[in-house]
């Protein structure tokens, strides 16, 4: 009597996909400190900017409370940005790979990442946002001190008051625009980007797709900035 071989119809078990550490705990903590302090400043700043938005102050305890805490949260945001500068300055320099990527940026906007040139740990757009926030916070904190202690500025130097107001508003609007784009791209456009800043990990496929040079660097030890 012959024995027949039974062939299973089940697909072979898939190997669990590897994960790569994208952000350390310290990087994630400072990122979220910057995000939360900025959101508070955004809410209170818009409330002060226009009477039509003053209702936003009720979300954070009312006008007097918002007026008291706005500059302190601004200082907290400034410190967190400077700390991120210390952590990421080596990753945020513009490279030849970034310049090649910038010429193909339309594929990123169209969500066709497979057509983009390989990038390092952060792409060109992420680096632009970082530098926008870094230089933006410098303008905000300098002009903010002028508004915080505006009574110390004599009326003979009232042009200084007006300059502080103008610089603060322009810098705030620029950072708000960048912040909106950053949130949209990190949540709606690039799946996995938002969870990576929470969990600190990404799959090897995600890393290879979106940041191939960085993936090669952390997995093979090759340089990602050529």
C-alpha cells in the first residue's frame, strides 16, 4: 500500500519583520516637550493676536492665566528647541543627498516615495522645518522679551515696541505654517512617521523605503552622508 504525501495549503509562516530604533527616549521626550509647549504658545498667542480668537484663552484657564504662562511656556519651548539642536545638529546639516532629494520633492508631495532619491536620517523637508523652528524661536524669544517687559521700553523708543510686535507676529505665523505642514506630513502623508516618535521604532521596510541611506548606515555601518 503506497503512502501519499499531504501538501498543506497554508502559506509558509512569515518571519517577523525586524525593527530599528529611530528615536531614543531622550529624543522623544524633548520632541514632545517642544510640541506641547509650542501648542500652548500657539493657543494663547492666537488668543492675544485677534479678538475673534480670544475664546481660545478659555481653553487654558482664561485671559489673565494665559497672559502669565505664555512667556514661561515660550521659554520652555526655546530650551527644548536648543536641546534638540544639540542632539540633532549632526543630522540636520544640508548634504548633497538633500539637494538631489529637493529636486524630486514633488514625488514626496504626491506620495510616490519609490521615485525619490535615497535620503539620510531626515529628509530635506524635515531639515527645512527644523531650521525654520530653530531660527523662528530665536526671533520669537528676542521679540518676546520686548513684549514681556514692554513697560520698560520708554516711549521715546516706541519704534522698538512696534518692531517687537511685528517680528513676533511674522515669526509666529511662519512657524505656525511650518507646524501645520509638519503635522500633516507626519500623520496623514507618511504612515508610520507619527508612531515612530511615540514608540521610537520603525520597521526595516519603512526605514529602507523612506530613509535608505540612514537604513544602510545603521544596518551595515556605511556612511549615509556622501
